[in-house]
C-alpha cells in the first residue's frame, strides 16, 4: 500500500513539473511573446516571466533586434544593356510582433525575396555610370521601396546598402579607356586656358613696352645676358625689329624715288664718235693719240731684238 502511494505521488510530481514547465516562460528584454489562446491572439507578453495555461495557450517568440539580411548576388542588365553582378545588404527590425506573426508566414524569407526583386527592378532601370556614381541615391530609393512593401507585415527596413558591383573584364577596359580620354580632354582644356591667359598677359606686356622704347632695349640686354649664361655651342643673336625697320624703310624710299624720277638712260655714241673702226676702214694714229701711246708701249724694244739676232 505504501509503495502504491509513493508511486502515485511520484507520478503526480512528474505531471506537476511538466505542467509547470509548459506554463512558465522567460522572455529576454529584446523578445516579445505572441500568445494564442484557443487560436485567438491575446495581449502581447514580455519581457520577463510569462505564465501560460497548459494545453490551451501557445506562444511565439519574436525578436525586436535589428537583423542583417544579406541579399545574394543578382545578375542585372542595366538600362544601357551592360550585364553586372550586384550584391547588397538589408537591415530591418520588427516593430509590430502581432503583424509579423499573423500577416505573413515567414517574415524573414518574405523580406529577403522582396529585397531581391526590388534590387533587380530598380537597378535595371539605371545606367552603369549612374549605378557606380550615385550609390547613396540608389540606396535611399531601395530602402523606401522595400520598406513600403514590408510595412503591412510590421517590418521596418532601416537601411539598404549596395555592397559590390562586379563589371565584366571587357567593360573594365572600356571604362579605363574612357577615363583616360576624359583626362586627356581635361588636360587639353587646361593647356588651352593657360595659352589664352599667357597671350593676354603678353598683350598687356607689349602695350606697356610700347609706351616706353627704353623698356625694349632693357629687355634686349636681358635676353643677351640669359644667352651668355647658358654656355651653349649655338648662339642665337636676336635682332630687334626697331633696328632693322629704318634700313628697310630707306631701301623702299630709294627704290620708289628711282622709279618715279623718270631719268632717261645715257645716249649711245655712234661708232665714229666712239672711235671704233668700221669694216674695211683704216686710220693712221697720230703721235699724241692715246692709241699711238698704247701701241708704242706694247711694241718690243729694238735692243732686245738685236740681242735675239
């Protein structure tokens, strides 16, 4: 009899402990309990010690902490028909535990699928340049779209970040060439602007030098000094235009005066006035004429002829 009583007490003790374990719950500070009593939702429970009616109440734990949701890499074709591979991350948290349990079957998977589809649809409508340079704007747009779709589920999407954008290798080479061409264009523009500013300064310097001729001479002497300091084998001697200009003007003046004077050329002397002999004509030379003197000067000495004989 005593043994039977002990067995019954032991069974009752086990049943009591089982019932107590089934009716007592402890929720942490970041947890909330959604209690269903005979299928109906009761008031939100937690945190702390929660007592439930065994076999009647059922509780679902919901965490209120922010969850990091990694979006798998998505193959996207941008608006300018360039294939890219985009990886993103989404941060969300539960703001209404009742809706997160009753409005959707699995809010984590649902949020993941919404993030994937929104990422493909949003990024597929932008150009590659916009995708690479305007990430902050795209992140804000993705966050607003995903949050608007998860709000009925009691889910608040706080942040969406595009982690990485993988571009095909051939497109990387094309982008590198484009960047190089852009840098060359900027260099040419800067060089042209420098030439324009230098030309303006030179024009101002020419105006200042033109007001005082002495300035030009000083500049000329300074140039000679710079040439002498370089010690080059080839020396370029600059000639100021002011020194050559008077000579050129004098030459032009003399040529113009010769053309406009109209002076006739000296008259040609006839053959008789000039002392020339016509064909078949002979003339005796007078002793005092210049021709006779030239003939005597060229005639050989008689004494020299005697010696030869």
